[in-house]
């Protein structure tokens, strides 16, 4: 059987790297587009055996260059997303709304088998968040240009390579107390990165076209519970102090002046809404790919890096 070729945008990120490992082990070939081959090629290339992976450096809006890649592709996967806007065209509108529409148009023109796009859970509800609105517009543009695309909407995705549990464990280590917003009551259904890439792989293998699928982990946990679990795992005690909204907005506005803000006012608005199944769309359970990985048990596998004593603080060494 002919080896299928997956064209991946955003393959250097958390989900992308896990997906490259999974797909190439299953004998798919991957073409990965990055903006910075000098910085990212090592991390991309080391995810797969030689011969399974091609890396292409491109500006994602250089349609002439990316068009050529569609000629060789069977499936296109878009993993590009941003949490805050930056200068030089890195806006929610460009990255989340217009770019996915361009990819969908090219998928249609080159008659690709599937276009899999990673959107986000809860975007219908978060009506005052620019992030959510732009993701929703992106979905609409995709479905207009390539109606048989598959759109996956994950809750928070975590793994040793994330910017979520790892950043929080660093901050919880360094700060004497930690502010929580909306009393830490916002609910999430965190999904392990490997469970999400199992879903992507299932969609590819079963040719699941034309669906919006919500992707969640097996538990519903509040923001405060997440922080408490992380504190327990790294064996630290910190006061979790509810921050009044006016103060939260003020600090977020200050953070926005930083090149990599810890939180923005838009993220603060997003945090108001529970990030759980809407029950209006199918979910990963419905398509036969339940998530089996539990948050605390998975983070336990890598949290030792944030513990005093590192690996020597793990049960394995403590027992001796
Ligand atoms: N992680 C989560 O908790 C989560 C939850 C819900 C939805 N999602 C969505 O899932 C997708 C993948 O998430 P992820 O966590 O793997 O993302 P990630 O680690 O942040 O990586 C995304 C990749 O996108 C590319 N990228 C970032 N900004 C870009 C820009 N301005 N222009 C062009 N390319 C850009 C980067 O590739 P290069 O630097 O190589 O070009 C980067 O490796 C995103 O769409 C995200 O919104 C993630």
C-alpha cells in the first residue's frame, strides 16, 4: 500500500511533536512546515526516523510556496495557534481565522482526503474573547471552503512538553503565593497530549470527515483543583489567593507589555467560562476513542523535575 503523506502546519509544538512520532511509527510520511528551520529543525527531525520526515521553512502566508506542498499531500493537519497577539501580522484574525480558510481552500483544490484542524473547546460560549471569536470564524471559513474537514476542539492539552503544567509548576515553585481568578471555580476537562494524538490518528485511519468533535479527558477539574494537584505533586504549600477582578485586569494589562505575557485580558475573559463538553457536538467517546489518562497520574511521571532533589525525590529512590 502507498505510504500516505501528511502535511503538518505547527508540527514543532507540543501536539505536533507527539503526532509526528505517532504517525511515522504507523508508516505515514510527514512534511512539516516551520517558520524557523534553524531553531526548530533539530526538535522536529528527532521525532522520526530518517526518510519519514521532510521539513520545509516557509512563511505560512506565502501561498505560492505552500501551494507546491499540497501536490504531494494526502492529508493536511493544522496545529497552528496563538494565545496572544504579536506585531507583524501575528493577529488572531490572521492566524486563527484567515489562515485555516486558505488551507481549506487548497485542500479542496488539490482534492486532499482530509483536512484536520485543531480548534478549541468552549468557543461558542466565550463570546467576549477575541481568541474564541477568531477560532470560531476560522471554523466557519474552513467549512465554507472544505465542508468535509474534521475539526477537533480540545480542552486544555497537557504533557511534559506543554506550556501549562510545566509553567505552573515553575511559578508555584518560585512564588510565595498564587493568585486565582473567579475563585478558581472554572472547570476544565484536561486531555493528555497522547490521547489527543490518538484521536487525530483515529480520524486519519477511519477517514472521519466532516465533523466537529469535542476532545476531553476523563475528569472534570476546577482551576483551583488543578493548582492543588500540582502543589501536592511538587510537595509545596502555597496560599491560593482569590484575586479581585479589577486587580486581575490591571495586572493582565501590565503583563501584556511583556513579550511573553503570563496572562492577558483576553485570557482572563476566556477563564470566565467553563471549558467542558457542550453536548451539542460529538465527542471523542462517541467516535470510539475515550481518553484513558488521568491528570494527576500523568503529571506525576514528570513533576519530579520541579521537586527538590529532582529524580532522587521520586518513590523509586525514597524506598531505598
Ligand atoms: N495546548 C493546549 O492546551 C490547546 C488547547 C486547545 C486548543 N489548542 C490548539 O491546538 C493547536 C496546537 O497547540 P500546541 O499546544 O501544540 O501549540 P504550540 O505548542 O504553541 O505550537 C504551535 C505551533 O504553531 C506555530 N506558530 C505559532 N505562532 C505562529 C505564528 N504566529 N505564525 C505561524 N506559525 C505559528 C509554531 O511553529 P513554528 O515555530 O515551527 O513555525 C508552533 O510550534 C493550536 O491551534 C492551539 O490553539 C491547544
